[in-house]
C-alpha cells in the first residue's frame, strides 16, 4: 500500500526522494509528498494525485534544498484523498510519513485533544506525529520508544525531528521497511525496488527496531536502547527488471516475461527428472501423511491456490481447503497438528495472510510459505519456504507472480502425490517432463496478442460480463474475471458453468459478452452445452479452448485456440489470453493499466 522513502547523504535529496517514490508507484497511491531539511527548517511539499502534481507544486512553491529528507505516496485509509490529508504530517517538532494503520488513533487523539493539541487533518498519521511530539523531550529515541509502547496496529514510520537536522529516524511494527546502505549515503524504503538505482545492500528492519540515519553513519536499536548488529543483505534483482524496456506498460512486459519466469522457478527444483525441493528445506518425508491441506491467500494468490487444490486432490488424493485469508482467521478454522497450511503471497507481507500463518502455527499445524519477496515476514515465519523466482512485478494487476505460484503448486502437488504413494516415480517423471515443456507452450500463448486484442475490442463498451468454466477451467475463469475488473473497471463475475441454470442465466441480455474457458476435454460437452444456453439467450460468447477441441458456431462467436498440452497443465497456457484480454480492454478504455484506481500492490493492512 502506501510507500515510504527516506534519504541521508551528500546529494540534494528532493529529486532522489521523487525518483525513489516513482519506483513505489506500483503499490497504489492517491497523493504524494516530501519533507526536506532545508538549513534549520523542515520544508514540506505535498499534493493530491500523481507524482506529477507534486512536481508541479514544487515548481510553483520551490524545490527544497537539503541532503536529508523523507517522502511518501499515500493510499487513503483515514480521511479522503486531499492535500491536507497527504503526507508528510507535522506535530510540532516532529514530521513523519507513515505506512499502515494506527488502530487506537481515536483514543490517542482524544487524549491529545485533552492536552490542548489541535489537529488539521483527518488522518491517523497526524495523531502519530502529535504523539511523538508529546513524548519528545530532546531525546528522539526515547520519544519513539514511548510512542511504540502506546500505539496499536500495523505500521512503519519515517521520522524527522527539527532539533536533529540531517538525521532521519525510522521504526516499524509489521509493515515492511528496509534500510539501504550506499557509498556515504543511506536510505529507508518500503521496498528494495525503490533504491536499486543507488544501492543493492540493505538491512531488513524487524518489528520494533529503530533505525537512525545520520551524516555519521547508520545505526539500529531495539526498544531497550540496545545497539544491534544485523546481517547486511544484498538484492540480486537486475534493476532493468523494474524498467519497462520499451513495452507500453509493465503489465504487458510482465506477461511476456512469464515463460522465462517459469523456467527460472522450476529448473533448479528438478533433479533426475523428479521435483526436488530440498534446496527449499522440504523433503518427501516432510510432505508425507498430512490429513488435510489448507491453502490460504488473497486475490490472485488465492486463485493460484484453487488451481493447486484441483491438482493436489486429483494426484495425491488428499483433501484441500482453499480459504480467503481474511475469512480464515475469523471463522475458527478446523486446523490440527496433522494438517499442512500453505500460505501464498507475492509480497510476503499481506496482512491477512500473515495473521493466518500465525494462527495456523498457534493451532499446531505445519506451515509452508510460497512467496516472491526474499526476507519478507511470511517467508521468515513459516516452517517451510518455497521462493517463486519471478523478480520484481511492478504492475498492480498480477500476471507473472500468479504464473510462478501455480508452477510451484504443480511441483508441490507432484511431490505430495509421490510422497504419499498416490503416483509412482515413472508417473511423476512423466508429469515433471510435461511441466518442463510449459515455458515454450506459454510463449506460444503470449503470441496470441492479436486474437486477444480483437476479443478485447468486443468487450470495451460492455457494462457487465460473465466468465464460466468447469473444474480447473472454473478456477481459471475466476482469475480471468478478477484481472478484467481490476484494470478495465467493467463489472464481471465468474460462475461454475453448471450453475448457470440455477439463477445466473437470468442476467443474460442481448449482446452481453461471456467468456468460456474450455480446456478440460472430459468436460467439453457439458461446458459447450452451457455456452449454447447463453448464446441462445443473446450472449456474445468468446471461447478460450485447447487445441483439438471442436466448438460449433452455435456455441461461440469467437474462439481463441491454445497449443496442445495435458489437461492438468492447461491453466498455465489458458490464463495468458485471459490476461491479454484484460490488458487490451484496459488500454482501449484509456485506463492507467499499471496503476488501476483504488488498488494497492501490497496490502499490508486489513
């Protein structure tokens, strides 16, 4: 969600702050601002809207000159998007930027009003700034410690004290924050991608740790004032991965990166033709004998879990439940020590998923994390860990992260089935060999751009549409529907094809688009029958189907045909045209494809 940056060094920092904030735009935001030590003053510039609005404000009001400062992109939670509610916020001697939520802000605000404090914004951030100033008596760390003892929530703060020019403080509780270390300069950032142009070396700030960035160096303390020694981490991402490299949008670039991302994710996890997860610390013995498997995730990651459910149950014959993380933690789940809980999260910081992980561990279950972000909270806290090696994904609407998540789910399903004796080594090698061929098949699916663009042209003026499928195709249609609504803003819903006659078919009107996913050969006849039901009632039906599947003209108006592959692996190719249809629909509508309205890439609050 919100993005935090900070800089202390020898260079004028205003442009550095803006440049690093640009790298965090993918997280989603509706306003932006910076605060810079300009001689003895802290100069603040902020504006509602995109960063270009902030640049225009700075051209009008002047660019602060200084070598230390903090910056922020805000995604509104408390108070509407506005200049006043934009960060940074001031609390007297203290200026802060804030990512996350202060849960007890009303209680603190009432306390501070009782002490004669006045507030100008609607935000919980100003409450935190005022509380820091209330506790400040000349010792910044003491004020931070007292504040941390009295606030509840998931948050990270970048802080400047007027009496300490040239110094930036930072602290976190749950929400991610790193401290970058460069040549005679240091940074804070919500994400390592923000600082790749300046340094690849960083410290991962743990909850309740305080970083002090000054002209004399960087130190980190705990809440007991102890100076900490931490391992310096190194980001091995290519900074070009966070650039468009000639593509019109990051989303299109990331769709094209999927074949290589899958290859990178699976190739080091196959030995002698069999899945080998030992480099992830996972053996067949560890995967053997679980009574139930629970997959917990949010959004697109949850849809990857649904694909995993179908293939694990089919191959390993182990019951799999898939839960939305925000529901799992509040429904008193039936999880025991004999169960495995799989948490899927691209960022590794998704608040609801992290809470579900902790609850599962409390209930005694073994936990396995599937994440992309190294060193993230979910990665560190799970019992077992598989990294998806997608590299940075900048577009808010996930594509390649989803693809590598399902790649891992296939490796995991094959391994669980082999561990439980549900398949033998020969069958496992056969399935793994087909998985190894998937990058080439995905590449052929990416080449269906013209077909997908034509399909998108038939959707661009639609007010609503349906996606349908059966089995794995139903799981896939849910992701296709989500992708379209995320970036085109067209209302779309996904339904199990067999459910149409139980009420949903009443929504069909003349010319209404419907997209049917048809890759599971044993289900073709039934799905085609449902397509005919829709078309007979006036729907314009687009079919995404596997090669060799015959669909009559009275069942579909337009057909996108995929390269042949085993049914069980079809989601890896069939999702590509669904991604491209969503992308081109958004482009044709003139939307901001990479930064859709109201959405955030990393959801670090409930």
